[in-house]
């Protein structure tokens, strides 16, 4: 089974990731990894740190002459800001630094500090920072490159920021399954990336940017909602056999693991709870090469298994916890009520969060894909995949028709 781990503190030397169990002979172009890292850094409302960093990876192991070897792939992203933090973050010497004693509400400052028995909140801030997601995006780029070989792509767009929505959201088209012929995850990336806040509607973009400006002026932050969509996913990934094999459960946990994500829906999600069954499920229809669904309210998953239609995931990100006009907290030195600490941060990171969600979704799909099709080399995986796809519909026919 594929897996990855990340390591690195926000202001440490570097972020690293180790990625295991991808088949050999997958062609890796480093530019494709760096492209995703750049996308994660963009979006209106990011803080000053993004002006310091230009995230790029160094490939440490697992790839030779641009091809995977089947061995662990190690990637490193240097933190340029490290140069300014050497004394504050030194692993080797003990330096006298000012301790952080005031936790920010909504961040991991207090929970982490008490759990790990720290005497400086900085120790909690460093690893809980969303900077860690740069390493995730790098790791998951390998999954994206793998999926590309099978015509699977994952994209996203921002639906709302700070409660500012479009009248008719694109999700209506996704659920009704009325999509342009050239629609794909990559199509969505191209369209959304044209906008500074990754929305699909220029009028909405204007309204959102003015909302962000007013939040910034007030020293406040905003959250938002976004859709992540995977296309080209074959039917049959995931399973109902065990709770932890369900594709939707795995997707939910991976997206919820992203910093500040607080809610997730697959397909029409919460709306389906308010609808009649007849307006909630997708009618099954015969199509030229097998069976499909008229609509896609299920978001491409039934019974924990992919249907073959686009996988549609909606998530909500809470506002960034660091406020320039802070709310109340307590100084751990003496328990007095004080304003929470200000720390350099983003005002809005919803566009970046959507890119991270794309990455996590790609990872989960690649994981279930490889669980199903296996293979030590790309050639073997491709053989297994095409033999399954070729026989998929004829098997149904054989089983049910006289
Ligand atoms: C981030 C790097 C951080 C923050 C942000 C995301 O850099 P710094 O703390 O040096 O400004 O901009 O972190 C958070 C939102 C957080 O919760 O800590 C990044 O690379 O994405």
C-alpha cells in the first residue's frame, strides 16, 4: 500500500517527505511537482511568508533518469526563511530566546503546549503550521502524475469566501451531470487558476476580493468553501466489505486532516438530508458501453465504491486563527486576560486549501487504485487495469443475460 510521511517545522531548515510503494518506471518530471507547489502558494489574501518562499523540491532518492525505481522516494523543500530563524530554531545549540506565552484561540497553541508539556508555545506553532502542507502537496504530486497515466485528474474551485457566494454555483452542473464534453479535473484547474481567488465567476471574484479587503482592514480573517473534483476514476475503487475500505470514508478523513478544514460533504451531502429520496438518488441508465447514472448527486460514490462518475467533494475551511485584531486569550505566565498574540500569517488561505484538498484526494484515489490493480512496475499496473476495464461490462452481460 502506498503511504507517505512528512517532517519539518514551519521555520526549520526544510520540509521533507518519504513516499513509499509506487510502482517502478513511472516518469516523474520535477516541473510537475514544482507547478503544484507554486499553486499552493498562490491566492489573494496570503501573508508575507509567501513572498519569501518559492517552494521547489529537491529529489533525494527513489528516482533515476526521471523514472521511479520502486524504492522510497524522498523529497525535500528548503525553507528560505530558515536563514532568519537559525537562532530561534536551532536543533544543535540552546539559545536564549523570548518564549511565547499567549495562545491564539482556534490554533493548536494551547492544546499542543499542554499535551506535549512545552514551556514555549513556539514548539507547538512550528509543526501545527499549515506550512507542513507544502510537503503533502509535493508527496501527492507523485500520485497525480501516476493518475495522469490512467486519464484521472483532480481539480478544484472555490465556491465561497466569507459567506460570499455566486447565485448559481457550478456544482449544479456537477450534480445534474450536465458537463461540457472536455470537462475534467485538469479543465477545472485551468479555469479556477485564472482567478486570484480560484472562483469560476468574475463577478463573484470582485465581490470576494472586496470582502477580503474589508476583513484585512479590520485586522480580521475569513474562511470559505470549495469543491474538489476527480474525473476519469474507474468504477470499483473502494469497498463496503470493511468500514476502513470505503472510498468516501477515506476521502473524508484525508480532507479533514488539512489544517482548518471543519466540514466535508460528498455529493449533495447535507442537502440530501432535506430532500425526498426520489430527488436525492441518481437513476441508473443504460449507455453505449455499459451502465451509468442520469445525475451525480451521490458525487461518484455508492456503497463506498466509485461509480465511474466524477467524485465530488465539498469542504469548509474555518477562518485563519491568527488575527491582527485579536480576540481574548490568557497569558500562561500568570493567567491574566490579554489579547491573543499576533503572528505573521495569511488573511485568507481558501484557494490554497483547495489545492491541498486536490492533492489529498489524488493521493486517496491513487491508493485505492493501487490496492485494486497492484503491480510492481507501471507496465504491470497498466496491464491489470486494462484487462479489468475491458471485461467490466461484458462480465455484467454474461452474468445477467440469457
Ligand atoms: C504557511 C506558512 C506560514 C503561514 C501559514 C501558512 O508562514 P509563517 O508562519 O512563517 O508566516 O503563512 O501558516 C498558517 C496559516 C498557520 O496556521 O500556521 C504556508 O506555507 O502555507
